[in-house]
């Protein structure tokens, strides 16, 4: 430790934290049943159990906890309550695609992906909020699917036999079984997978299912670890054989520039050609879990390493400052005026959540936080009654206009009910709830891992002791978190804290005694490097506190959140602090275009200030000002933290195709007056500039430096 003092063994970081992970039995999670709502109550026999991978599958580094084990608190609970009061809680009341005539409810309406997509977010939200009304809404979908399985094993609407939408419903069933212990789920899944194993040789994967096979495999492996049916391993291998080879695509990555409708050969109302499927943003977001999931089957080190290379290629050729890659609808290069689809955001989050559990790579959790705390709220209205199809890091207007999208239409960045296409209307709901489900994970030996930081409570059982850990924090807006341990009697386990890549000078305080935390040992890489990120020293990326815990023990974690500058397309500068990216808000006048329901409408937004600024970087380029965290955490009107920077207008940076033109290559010279610019969290600014050209002149001072990641 840097202090030179001897640190007690109970808080000393392990030289190799993977020593924690060998041969330790699973532990169980205490799920609190929903009082007064009998249909939602949990089976004591199965609910709350963490199931580890059954051999010959490779063990996961960490195991996700069952739905219901983690309760959102503080600002995060407010965010989920906003979601419940918005589209998620009411979409079925006025949008026919998920209304009572849905084919997934036995009706004659939409029978493809939209019902399962909607349920994949509605169900976890309902249980995390213990909301009887939402649980009742979710249960009708689940009950119809479980009670209407066909004699041959097929599930879902008979009029549509596509494999793809059933892959989504299977993910729903795994969550529902874990939270409810409903004895119908596993037999239905067993019968369906037997049907799939029989049918796939004659009716192989095609279209979307071919490129999303890993989502199917995820549910098959979930069931195998509960039943031991080795036919399920044969099914996973068949899915891999028929599915698209994502590892081969990135081993020889040829999609290194912006795609266009002409390059891809796209035609209206036709299934996309193979190149279009391979460059599709959502397909690639789902594919981030492909190699980790397949590694569970093969144990091949190459499969384990592949995600690192995959992310490096996406960052180099299509990386955006909000943690995402461009895909509007297809790969579009690194220009921050290109966009990314909301479906890709929530699917990237789910892939990162699963990949982190499998691989234990802390950089994946860092990226998850960046996407969750920037790209996700940045594409949703504050009340979550409207969303965008495409968001832009440099977004100077949300209007009906032709833009530089790779293949999308003029409505794509409007805020509304279903701009451009309705898939995101159905799929947006899983983002926040599944993030809640991944805040904490189970370590072998009964330990708990703080995978991502947010206000929450986690419930567990260990050696007969009931355990709950409360996390009180305003992270990501603040750099402190306080954990309070509650135990029915003293219990020995490890509380393992993730050290983010950006964290320097972190410290832990255990029951009033302070200990320094080493830096994470993982490197910050610039996206244009084109190589897999530097090897991460896992011995420094997690801080395990091993001890016998007593009632009321406390741990305080402090990250020194210094502003820093990262560099992007044309060497543009972006300002970050902790996991937050900051943007210049452009105000905005909201104008209603079309009304759908009392609170649902399509909106355009026009800016109320100038946008084309170049900024100073260097010593003391940004000063952080913390403000109260309000009921709407990602609010431009009341941002919880502001970064003040200096900048000058750059008149040569002009509008192109109704968006900000390409960022001028830095450094630039401007003779315009020097101004103080107040940047707010990216997720709060619906109109914004995030990637700036920087001025040749440097800021000079000694306080609160904005460090460069390069």
C-alpha cells in the first residue's frame, strides 16, 4: 500500500482475486415476497437461489443475482418510478402493438418481437418496484405463454414461427422463474428446447435469429445449469453452428468506414442483405456477449479474449464519446454527429452486464456505467414519455429533417412515441431495470461484488445468516458511497469493491479507520489506438474486504472525481468526470408535432443558443460545481453537477445536413471573445455539443486540473 503502513489482512487486496473464485459453493439470496399480492409471491423452494454453472460449462467469474435480490434506492428509485409513470407503465393502454390484441396475449395483432421486447423491461421494473399493478400487467403475458404451449413444444403466437422473438421471451421466462419460482417455467422451457433441437436441422436459423443466436444460447445454458440435460449442450452447439460467426467478423474487420444504403444494397420493405445484418448496430450490440457465452462451452482462451478485440475495433472505427459506437441504423464512423439507436444502447448494456459476470473484467463494468449514465438517459425525455430512435453526441436540433444517418429516415432523432420505427418503443424498457439487477453480483464463497455503483439494497443469505447491504450514494454525480451491513448474526464473507479505471486517490474507511486504495491497474486507452486495451491487472481492479461482519458495520468509499479530457474524432476534446460525460446544453424549444395519448406525443426541439464553440484544454481546463441531486436526476434545468470550461466561438464550424458539421481538426484558432461555458451531464442535455475542437491556446492554473487521458 502506498502509505507504507501495514494493512490488516481483512482489508488487504489479494494478489490474485481469482483465488476467491475456485471451488466455492453458491449462496442464496433472500427475496422479499410482495405483501398483499398473492399472484406475485415467491416460491420458498426455488426463489432467490444463485445457480452456478454446471460442468462441463466453465464457471462464471461472478454470478448475477436473481431478480428481486436488489432494490433500487435514492435517485435510482426515483428514476424507475419516473419510468413506471411514463411509457413503460402505460404503453399497453394506447399502443396497439403491445395492447390487449397482441398475438402474445392470444389476439390477432402484432405477433413478432414487440410483445416480448416490452415484457423484457416491464417485468423486472414491476418486481423491482414491488408494484402490484405492473406485476399484474406483466403476469398476463407470462401466463398466456406458459399456458398456451403447443403440443409439439412451440411457444408463442401460432401464426408466426420465427425463432427470433422467442429468444426474447425465453429471457423473460428466466427472470420470471428466478423471482417467482413458478413450477410451470422449467417444463415449458424443456419442452420448447427439445422442439428446437428437433426442428433446427430442418428449419435453421435465418435473418435476425441467425445474428442473435447468442441470446438463445444464453437461455439454453441457464436451463442446463438447472437440469443437467446434456441435450441442451447439443442445442447450444447447433445454435453456434447455424448462427453468424461474430468472432470471424472482428478477426478480419472490414467495416471500417461509414455504411450507406447504396453500399449495403438495401431496398425498401426487404429483409436486409448479409452485409446490412453484419453492420446493424443492434445486432452488434447483442453480439458483444457472443464470445463470452460461447467461451462457457469451449473454455478456449481465444474465445475469452475476443470481446476485448471486438470492442477495440468498434472504438477505433465507430467509437462515440457516450460509451457507444455509431449505428444509425448501420455502422457510421466516429463523427459525433452520427447517431446510435436506442435499441443498441439497452442491448449493449445487457451484453456488458452478462460479459462482466462471465469474464470479471472490470473495464466492462466501467463501460456499462458510462453507457447507463450517459447514452441511456440522453435519449429519453425527462418524464420518459418520449424517446429518440437515434441520438447524436453532437445534437444541435431534433427536427424532422434529412440528416447524415447511414440509412435511417428524417424522423430518427425526434422525441416521441415511435420515431422512425417502433422497435425501440418496445425495447427501451429493459435499460434501467436490468442495470439495477446487475449492480451487485455473487462471488464464490458467498461474497458480494459491487459491480456498478448506485443507491441500492442487496439481500443475501450466507451460512444461515440473513444479510443485507445498504448502499447510500449520489454516484455518479458524487464520488462517495457508504455501505451499511445488516446481519442476523456475525457472518464471514468478502465485500468486494470495484476500482474504476479512472479512479485515482481512492480510499476506503472501515468502521472509522481509513485505508488507501491502489489504482485499478487498468489503462485508459484512446479509441483510435486500434488495439485491444492494455491488459488489466485484476489484483488492483478489485478491493476485497474479507472479515466477519457484524450488525451495523460500515464501509465508506471515496473516489476523487477529477475532471479529465478524452480525445475523439479529429482529435476533438470531450470532458469527463467519473463515469459522466459532459455536454454544452443548447436549451431548446419543444414543439408538439402529433398527439397520441394524454401524455404521449411526438416532439421536435430547436436550440436557443449558439453551439459552435472551441474549448481550452490543459491545466485547470474544467472546474466542477456540485449542486443538489433532484427528483429528476438527469435534468438540464437542475443538473446535480456542472463543469465550467472556457471557450470561443468557432465560426468556421457550420451546419451540414441539418446537424453540426464534422468537428474541425484540432487545434484551432479563434479570435472570438473568451467565454465561460457551463457543461452539464450528457444525459441531461437533449440538445448538446459533447465533442469540441480545442483551441491552440492552453488554460493555465494550478487548481482542479482537467487531466488528459492520452
